[in-house]
C-alpha cells in the first residue's frame, strides 16, 4: 500500500510539473519587415545567449514558443542591420505580438584602405578568407542540433501535352504541387558525417506521406568547399573563397560595418566570365577571423543548370552557444525558378537550425589572426594592419599568415571520440548504424495540427494554410474509390502516342494495381529466324502500402515465318523492402540472343534487317526455367543466387523479307562466326543445369531507413563484384560442364571542374574441365556494328560474336564527362548547352590480343542526344572507325 501511494504521488507530481511548465509557456509572434513594410522572407530570429532560434516565412511572419521570462531577441536578415530587442513573455499560454522593422545595413568604405595596392581592398579580404578556409571547414568537431525543414513547389504554367504527344494527367494543375515539413534531431561529426533522426513529418494532402526533406542533402552547399554542389547540375560551382577563386571572380568591397562587436565586410562577387561555373551576388566576411558571416549568392541560366532558370542561396552563421569562437549555421534557404517540358514554376527549401547542443570545437582557441582594420579604440600610433605594399607583396604577406593546422586530424579524432562518449546510450541517433544517414520510424506522420502549431518554428503563410486545409480536408474524397476511378478513367484513355511510344497503362489507383502493355515498336519485330514477330507482352503489378510488390509479365511470342508460338512468364516478388529481398522466376519458351546482354535491341535489329540487309542478331530457342533470389544481408553487400535448367535448340533462317534491298549484300546464316570456334558454332540441341552466385559489395554505402523500406544513396568507394556460374553435368540429363569465375570493380570519380570519370574493369575465365559447351555458354562481349548505341559504356566497334571466348579475358571501360569544361568557353556551344565526353574501351583475349577503342563525342544535344566518333586499334593497327548515336542526358 505504501509503494502504491508513492507511485501515485510521483505520477501526480510529474503531471503537475508538466502542466505547470506548460502553463508558464508563452508565444512571441510578429512580422519582420523592411522599411517599405514588406515582409522579409526567411529572416532569422534568435534568443541571445541560448540555442533557440527560428525563421520567418515567405511573408516575414515569425513565432517563438518560450517559457515565461524576459529575453533578448536578435533579428537578422542578410544585407540588413541586425536588431536586438528585449521582450517579456508572460505566462499562462499568452501570446505577445512584436513586429520589427529592419533597415538595410549601412556599409562604409572609410575603415578599409590598402595603400599602395593596385586592387580593390576586397581582394585582400578574400585572400585572407582563402587562407583560413580549411580552418573554418573543420573548426567544429561535432555538434547536436534540431533542424526544421520546409519544402514547397508550385506550378505557374502546365502544358496539356508533353512534346505534343504525352497527355498531362488531370490532377496536375497550377498551384502548390508539393508542401511538406519535417522536424529532426541531427548529429554532425568530422570529417563529414551527418546522422538524422526524424521526429515528425507532414505532407500536404497525404496523411500517410513522409517528407523527403533531409538534412545531409544540404552538406554539399558549404562554401568552405572548393566546389559547391547545387543538386541541379552534374558539375560543381566554384566557391567565392575557393583556393583558385581569383581565376574565376572579380571582387568589389561594398563596405564594412560593425555587428555584435565584429567588423563584417560586404563583398560583391562578380564572375570574370559568364561561361564559368560561378556565382554572382554577395558574400559577407568577418574581419580578423576571416570566416563567412553570411552569403547571398545566385546561379542563373549562364551556369548551365538543368531545367532551372535561377537558383538563389542564402546562409547565415553565428557563434555557437558555449563556444563562441566556433560558428555554426543558423539558417539556409534555396529558392528556384524552373521551366521544363512546358512546365514553369517556383519552389524553395528553407532550413532553420536550433537547440545546438554538445558543440565540440576542434581547437581550444583559434590561432591568432591579424585583422585588416585595427580594432576600435586602438592607439593612434598603432601602425596600419597592412603597410603600403604592392599586390604581389601583399599576397605573399597574407600567405605567411596562414594558420598552422599541423596535427589537426589527430585532434579532430580525439574531439569526435569524446563527443560520441558524451552521447546518451538511449539516444536514437547513437543507435543508428554505420552508413545510416537518416532514420525515420513509424508514427512520424501521425502528429495532429495541434502538435505542429506548437513545434513549428516558422509559421505558415496564408497560401500554405489554405493548401493544407484544402488538401487535408479533401484527402478522404481524393483517396476514395469513386474519385480515384474517375481520375483513372481519364488516365487510362487510349491515344496513338501511348500505343506507339510509351505503351499503354491501365491503372486501378485505389487497389494499387496496374496493367502495362509495351509500345507497338516493341511488340512488332522482325528477324530472319522467325520472320515478322508478334511479341505480345504485358506486365501486371500489385503494390502494397509498405513498398512490397508482385510483377507478373506473361509473353506470347509468335513468328509468322517459322509458325512457332513461344509462351513464357517472368515474375518478381518484393518480399522485404528493408532487406531488399526479391524472388524471381523465368519460365517457358523464349527466343534468346547468344549474347543476352547485347546492345542489339529488337528494334535496332529489325531496322537494320529490313532496311540494310544486316541480320546481326543470332538467335536460339530456350525451354525451361530459372529461379533467382536477391538479398542484401548487410548494408552494402548484395547477394544474388540462381538455379536454372534449360534445353537449348539451334535455329535456322526461315525468312528473307526486305523493305530495301542493298545490291550485292545478302543475309548471313543464323550461326555466329567466332575465332575460338573455327569448326562452326552449330550445336543442334543441348541441356544445361546451372547454379549462379553473385556477390556485390559497396563499402561505405550511405542509406535512409524509412517505415516503407531502405533507400540506398551510394558511396564514395568503388563497387566490387565476384560471381561464378557452374554448369552441373548429368543433372536431369544435362550434358554441359564448366565453371566460369569473374571479378570486377566499378567506380565513379569526381575531378572538380574537369568533370566526372567512370571506370570499370572485369577479369575472368573458365576454369577446370569443360564438357559439351555450346556457343550459348561462351563469355560474350557487348559489341556494336550499327549507328545506334544502346549503351555508351560498352564496345562500339567490336563485332557481336567474333571474339566471344571460352578461356580467360580482361575487359575495361573508361568514360569521362567533362560537364562543359571546354564547350562552355565557346559562345555558340555554351548557348546550346552541349557537353564533351571521351571514352576508352579495352579487351584482351588469346584470340583478339590487345584491342582498344578510343572515342570522343558530344552529349546533351537537345538535352537527350549523344554523338561519338570511335577509332578501333588491334595490336596497334587501326581496324575501323565509326560514328555512334544514342541517348546522353
């Protein structure tokens, strides 16, 4: 009885304290305006001496929920003079309205002069910032914070059809098409590890939706990096304080002003050449410490952004609470104007950081810095910070003042380890696994409007309130079967464009069910073995709310010349969206290319057969089944196992139809010609029972865990793969024996402004005893003898079958995308937004010796086309040239 009484007492006391705390809370809200009364969007409002801050919305409105008391609020907006105001928050859930007007900062040029220099004083400031860039990039070893992110996208114009062929859905209209909010706890540790635990999420019009907002997505926008990744272009953009920034920018000192005891320089950033990947706007540098105070920078059409006309970036930094010599970001905003395929619109992503905790500086105290301007109150006899010097002498002097960062890595590691030890064991972030950058658990989207009104640091605009109200209140109707059926009736309407180009899709959105018929150009084919072919194929898909699915693809293939019907079924089951477990089945009778990975698609082979007398594809029939299982047991490691049994049958030509006859050219027999099979590649029929195993490993793979599955984001390390295929003799009458082993590595490397390279190397061969091998069992290399390239990462001049092997081989592919590094310097090509690319392909077998292809080309022609010219060399002798045309986004 005593224990029960104590428990009740503690529960009552806890509830009383919680209620008392809530009763003592209040709200400060208002509007941050400019001199003209217009609201200042995304202004920062912080509580001095604490880690609490918020931001204003698009209309300049802000709100803060604080315990009862008196506070000093600091109102800041990039380019405006900060204001600090004392505000009293009463108790009992009361609301205080406090409007504030900020005025543009008055910058003076009288404080900064560099006598004897032939350049604007801004250059000396930028050079100091360059010398201190690495220091500020790493000055915070670790921190914890809370981040609120709001994303909004709105359409101003929508087309009725895309490319005049594909009809836009009836639910795509002008107005807000996406609005979401998220609140997360994040942890950062050097060198660049961000862990995020999402606490709550809201998506307008989707009560079960989870926001795609992610804190780590903005790490590429650090201007302390030499290159800034915008997310809207393949190339990076040079930071105004990058090591080589003086080659790309001109600078102009607008003026300097005192803010919170710091002298802040406002510098205009001017591109030297509009063709360069550079920003324009303003960067604000703190004198003495040479850190970034804030940025107000823009990328325009000249920056070669993909589908974006304008990108505006604003960032604001401030001293960390408890560690004032280490600064952390307070807010960040990205705003875009976009236009693509007839769509036009705007959007923004704003992030507000608050509740900074466990901020661990990398250095106990910053190295001594030398200010450009003497501190206020310095004796008149104090010599100027920079004596009269020439530009070269000034540059040498600044370089001598570079901070000594020796031993930094060891110090960073110690600080990071200490920060990890200080974290609580029950903290969800501390429990996150290696590589996991975001954890979203069930229930984050189940918060009501009352919760959001209390935790939302940035108030909603009237437009956003209306969007939430309209879409949330109509969600039941929009997700009802009658409404979904009415939309499906419009979406499911037949049109010539669908039948010819994209295929026809019949959807039942309410039941999460769809039925897709392939386009006509894929349904109707021609080859010399079957003649005209009807390849009737459709895919049935059933999905679930947790991202699992079942795909069933029945195919009825009929050849009008050989009068053969080939029925088959392909099925895939997604068993687990987190472990990525999939079960696959292929069963029935199919017509296969000897090279199953060939670039020679049915459409290309049909075109060349009917128009050019070139029946490149060599085919055989396959009867049987294959069962496969795909699994990711641990992050970064994927396993695919398979077991199959097939009866393979040789086929012969039965048709010689032509739409255009090339004189003196005839169709070739349906028997590949190969150097390693001088007696011919015919085999009659053969039975093979095979077991396959493939292991792929991507070290350091980053991923997101959501209630509906695991989403892999990639890695900075290569992808390694080992695989084997074993043909087991005498099993179910199988007459083939061999063992094929192969290892490969694939990697994408970033070279800054010089572009991106992709390299792949493959080595393998057949080992042990071989019995009954047919040409279908050989290792084939994906060649190309046509103008059309289906895959630019493969060989483009190599014959399809001539150098297929049953021995050892080495294969290599290299592609480098310059991302406009050269063409952007040529006015006409820059206007066209074309980009240059080069490639190298290599193959070595006992028969071919050393075979090399060198290619150079242009991609992004009309945004989607790529054209390359190739030269082939075999053992140092040129063996051919050719032009290849394909897709190159």
